């Protein structure tokens, strides 16, 4: 087994666990039926994390494609990114639905600061550790665009963390989900 194949296995395990967290949470919400008071923000974050997890799996296919050796210190930053993806996936939706039921708006309000802190940490990690090696061939058009988009996400994150108004929170969710969806539509990257 080559180095790239061994790294790919670990990446697949971590991202697979993130997808399993999302799937389990969705399953529990759907099975709870009328015990769930639905609100769109937490499910939107669940969809966001589904898209992000698949996007990072897709991007990871090129991380070490040409590597013949890899030091642990070179892999740890990307492992941090993967672990943050897992934590965000676990935080997007409730772990359990109590017998008394759950209000998803209340769940969002009570857990959103944790979620947005993780978004901020992930965005900073991306800005620092996942700078395109060849900015001209980057799937979003170069280093400046890459950092500008991440900087905008960081700004939205800071606003979501500091302004607790529900309309501002809804706007932040719409912007981040919209940007991630746009990346899916605008990206010409393939392997």
C-alpha cells in the first residue's frame, strides 16, 4: 500500500465518521416525527456539513497525489481540518431527541456559538494550511480569491458570534450555505 493510499484511508475514515454523524442525527429527527418542532436553520447547517464533508473528500484526493514521502508534521494540519469537519458535522444537528421532544430553533440558539466557533477555527485552518500550491490552477481562480472568500466567511462567522439577533443568524446561515452551494456549481475541478 502506497503512502497516498494509507493517507486516503485515514481521510476516508474521518470524513466517513462525519457523514455517519449527520446520517444518524437525520435518522433520529425523522423517526421522532411529531416530537420535533422543526425550524430550518439546523437542518440547513446539516446540509451545509454534508456538502462540506463531500467537498473536502473530493479536494483531499489531490493533497498528496504526487507525494512519495510525508512527514507527520506535514500531515497534522490537514488532519486538524478533517477533525474540525467531523466536529462541525456532529454539532450541526441534535445528538438525541428526548421523549419530551425538541425544538430545532431552540437547539440552534443554544448551540450556535459552538458551531460558529468551529466554523471560525476551520476557516482559519483553511486560510493557513490549505493555501493552493499553484494559485493559478486553483479551482476558484487563485490565491487572492481563495483568501478573499475565506476572509468573507470569517467575517460572517464573527458577525454570527457577536450579534445574537435571530435575523442576523438566519442571514449568516443563508450566506454560508449559499457560498458552499456556489462553490459546487462554479467549480470545474475534477480528478
